[in-house]
C-alpha cells in the first residue's frame, strides 16, 4: 500500500491538514512513550556534541503568547521539560511561507537558561527554501544574531544561534518524513502505534505531493521547455501511429484536458472507448514517478480489466490518488536513452498489447 493510502489522508481537506497533522503529532507524542523518545532523540542527536537539551516530557498545541506587537501569538506545538520550561517549539508548515517576524518572534519565546530549540517541521521538498526564509527572518528580527551551522542534509538542518552571550539556543528545520521515520522505527514493535503513525504519514506524504513547489531561479530554462515540448511530440507521435496502423479510431471522439492536470484524448480500441495522455498529478507522486503517460480503459467492463492486465503483463497501481476502484488506469513506461522515435515505438508496442487483450477479452456478441 502506498504511503498516502490512509483514511486520515483521504478525509482531511488540504486547507485543514496543517492543524490536523500538528494535533495528530501531539496525540502520538502524548500517547506513546516510544514516540516521545524518538522525538527527543532526533533533537539531541542534531545539536552540538556536548550540548544537552533537557528531554521533553509533555507537549501542548496552539499555545498562546504575548507577541512583541502586543497581539496574541500562537505556537503550533510546545514541548516542555520536567520543570515545565519550553524546550522545543515546533512550527508546522506545509504550503505556507514563514511570515515576517515569525521566526524571530517564536525564537524569542525560548528560555534564556538551558538548551532549547525552535523547530520548523516542513515538507521534504521545501527544506532548502524554508530554511533560507527562517534564517533570513531570524537575522532581521533578532538584533546581533549570528548562526553557526551544526548540521545540514536533505531532510534536516540545524544552526546554533548566538545572541550576545547566549549560545544555547538552536534553529532547526526537519522534514515531516524524517521525524516520522524516526518515530516509525521506534514503534515497530506495537501494531497500535504503527497504525496511528501511518495515518499521520499518509497526511504528510499527501501534502508533500499536492503542495506547489516554489520556483527556483534559473529553473525554467531552455532544458525545461525542451522537455515539455518533447512530451507533446511523444504524445502526438503515439496517437498518429495508433491511427495510422488502424489500432485506434478517433471518429466522433474529442481531445480532453482531463484528468484535472494534463492533456490527452479519447480513442477507441476494438469497440471500447479509452483515454490516453499525460497525467501530471500522478507523475509527481513518487509511486508513479517513472512516467507521465497513462491509459484509462474506462470503457471496458469491470470483469475485463483484470484479464487485460494479466494478458498484457502490466502492474496494478495501488494508490488512492487514482480514485480507481475498478483498476482501469494503466501506466505506460518510457524507454530511456533512445530518441523520440524509439520512445514512441516502445509506447505504441505497450498499447498494442493492451488493445489485443481488449479484443481477446471482449464478451461474446449475443446470439441474434
């Protein structure tokens, strides 16, 4: 089962995911001692060697505080030590940016005594982007602050923040995937733990997939444009070959922008209507990252689909993002290291096998 195939991921709307995920994390840290141990372990293993942060003993969500502008601020999640001091403040993010004053304002809520951490918990793909925002905001809003890098990686970054004589506070950014991986490993011995943790993993993985990726300077260069053009050439070449060989008809059938993101057209194979095209929304999912091209056999009977998949030797995708209980979506692989003509021929060969399977599995015509 794919990571996003959980009930919680299915039920929570995107605009409520940030709050819901934070509350779910607090629930898991409160309910399972092993999860809290994993959280404390990640924090202590990330800061400077020789520094010791008092372990978090309890957590609370949506904690109010008096902001510098005299408004009431709200901390997403606070971890308190045994004496009730804030040791880790967690700000959860999915699609939102770090607003002006947020990093420095939250940092100011950390105690002056003892080691403490401001942690931003973010989607995996936004680590670098939000780290730049957080460090910039902290320097701008905390007079005299300097940052000494402690750890940097794909899923976690940490700097010690020096303000005056204080050198015991840290800024950390961690991906949801990294934290939940640590918790998942600590709770493997208990099925109940695993069920709750995997529900939260489903939500965070879905948000990682669905959120918009920030544009990076230089990203939309000629290579990006060339690749998008090549996809269209492959698509046009496949449709032309299928029609030219008589495998597919487009008579009385239209092009279509459906699914929601992408492009394609309706075709007819052996009396069955299908959809062929580029489906971006599945392409960005790690489960389907090998290809943007899909065939949707929506016109085939439910009883046919399993036989077609077996005869054509194609895998069965298993992901709720397909919204495909009948199993009518078929991914089409791309042949690497060949020109456009070779890619087109390889894809046409896959579709021809499916068309043959449709013909072979069509129900017999009724007797007159």
